[in-house]
């Protein structure tokens, strides 16, 4: 009777050992490397990149345009009409035109103040005199003061051609040193410095 119980215990423990071995074999099977190359579906084979990032410079929500100007002779006076569009519901906008070498701005049109609550598109007349041959620019600045907001500015330049401006440009280009770019194009390399207002 004792022998039978002992043999049953031995058989039972042997059975448990075999079951444990079988489970261990099932849990850790040998893995063979797969040599197939995974291919993406046709819909994922082409990657569409987003458009390049652009940076918008901070400043007033103001855009400018002007009518075409015919070339002037030295000593002649001219007029340019600027169209200034702003995107503010309230406040004031101050426009200033500045003389530069080669062109002199004069008269009441050098400054204009506009109420932005009335309309969003403003027309502004600037009178000037051509002083020397070449291509010159009238610098324009718009400063907006929105109600409850900080003042902001935006700049623009009106191109003025005076006299034999093409010959004058050729002289200026001849003085500037030209460099050959990697693409083979000839270019004038000029130093520039930009300051961004941290407001």
C-alpha cells in the first residue's frame, strides 16, 4: 500500500516535470530570421513634403501700391499717388515721405494723418523734384496707432527714374566688384544688417 502511494507520487511528479518542460518549449520557440523585404503600400510609397516655411516680418498691417511713374528729366517735378490699405477698425495712421539723394519731396504731401475708423483704403499724393540722373527712391513710412494697442510701422519705397538713368546705373554697376557664384552667375555681394524689434 505504501509502495503504491509512493509510485503514484513519483508518477505525479514526473508528469508535472514533463508538463513544465513542454510549456517551456512552447514559450521559447527558436526564431529564424526573415529575409523578405517589407514593402510599403502604393499609397504610402510617395512622401509629400509641406511647402517651405516663410517668415512674416513683424509690423503694421499696412500694404502700399503706387501708379506707374514716367521717367523725369533733372529739374522736373513729379507727382505720385500712393494707395495705402490698412486693416484696423479704429485708431490713427501717420504717413511720412522722406527726401533722399537725387529726389526731393516737398509740399503738404510730405505728411498725412488718416483716421482708420472711417475707411480702410487711403489715397495720398506726394510731390517731388528730380535732382540728378539715376534711379532714386522716395522712402515712405506708415505708423499706425490702434486704439488700445501699441504703435506699429511699415516701410515702402517709390522708384523714381531720372534722366539717362540706365547709363547711370551701368556706371554704378561698373564700380561695384562682381563675384562669380557657384552657379556661374555674376553678382554683387553687399553686407547687410537686420535688426528685429523684440516687441
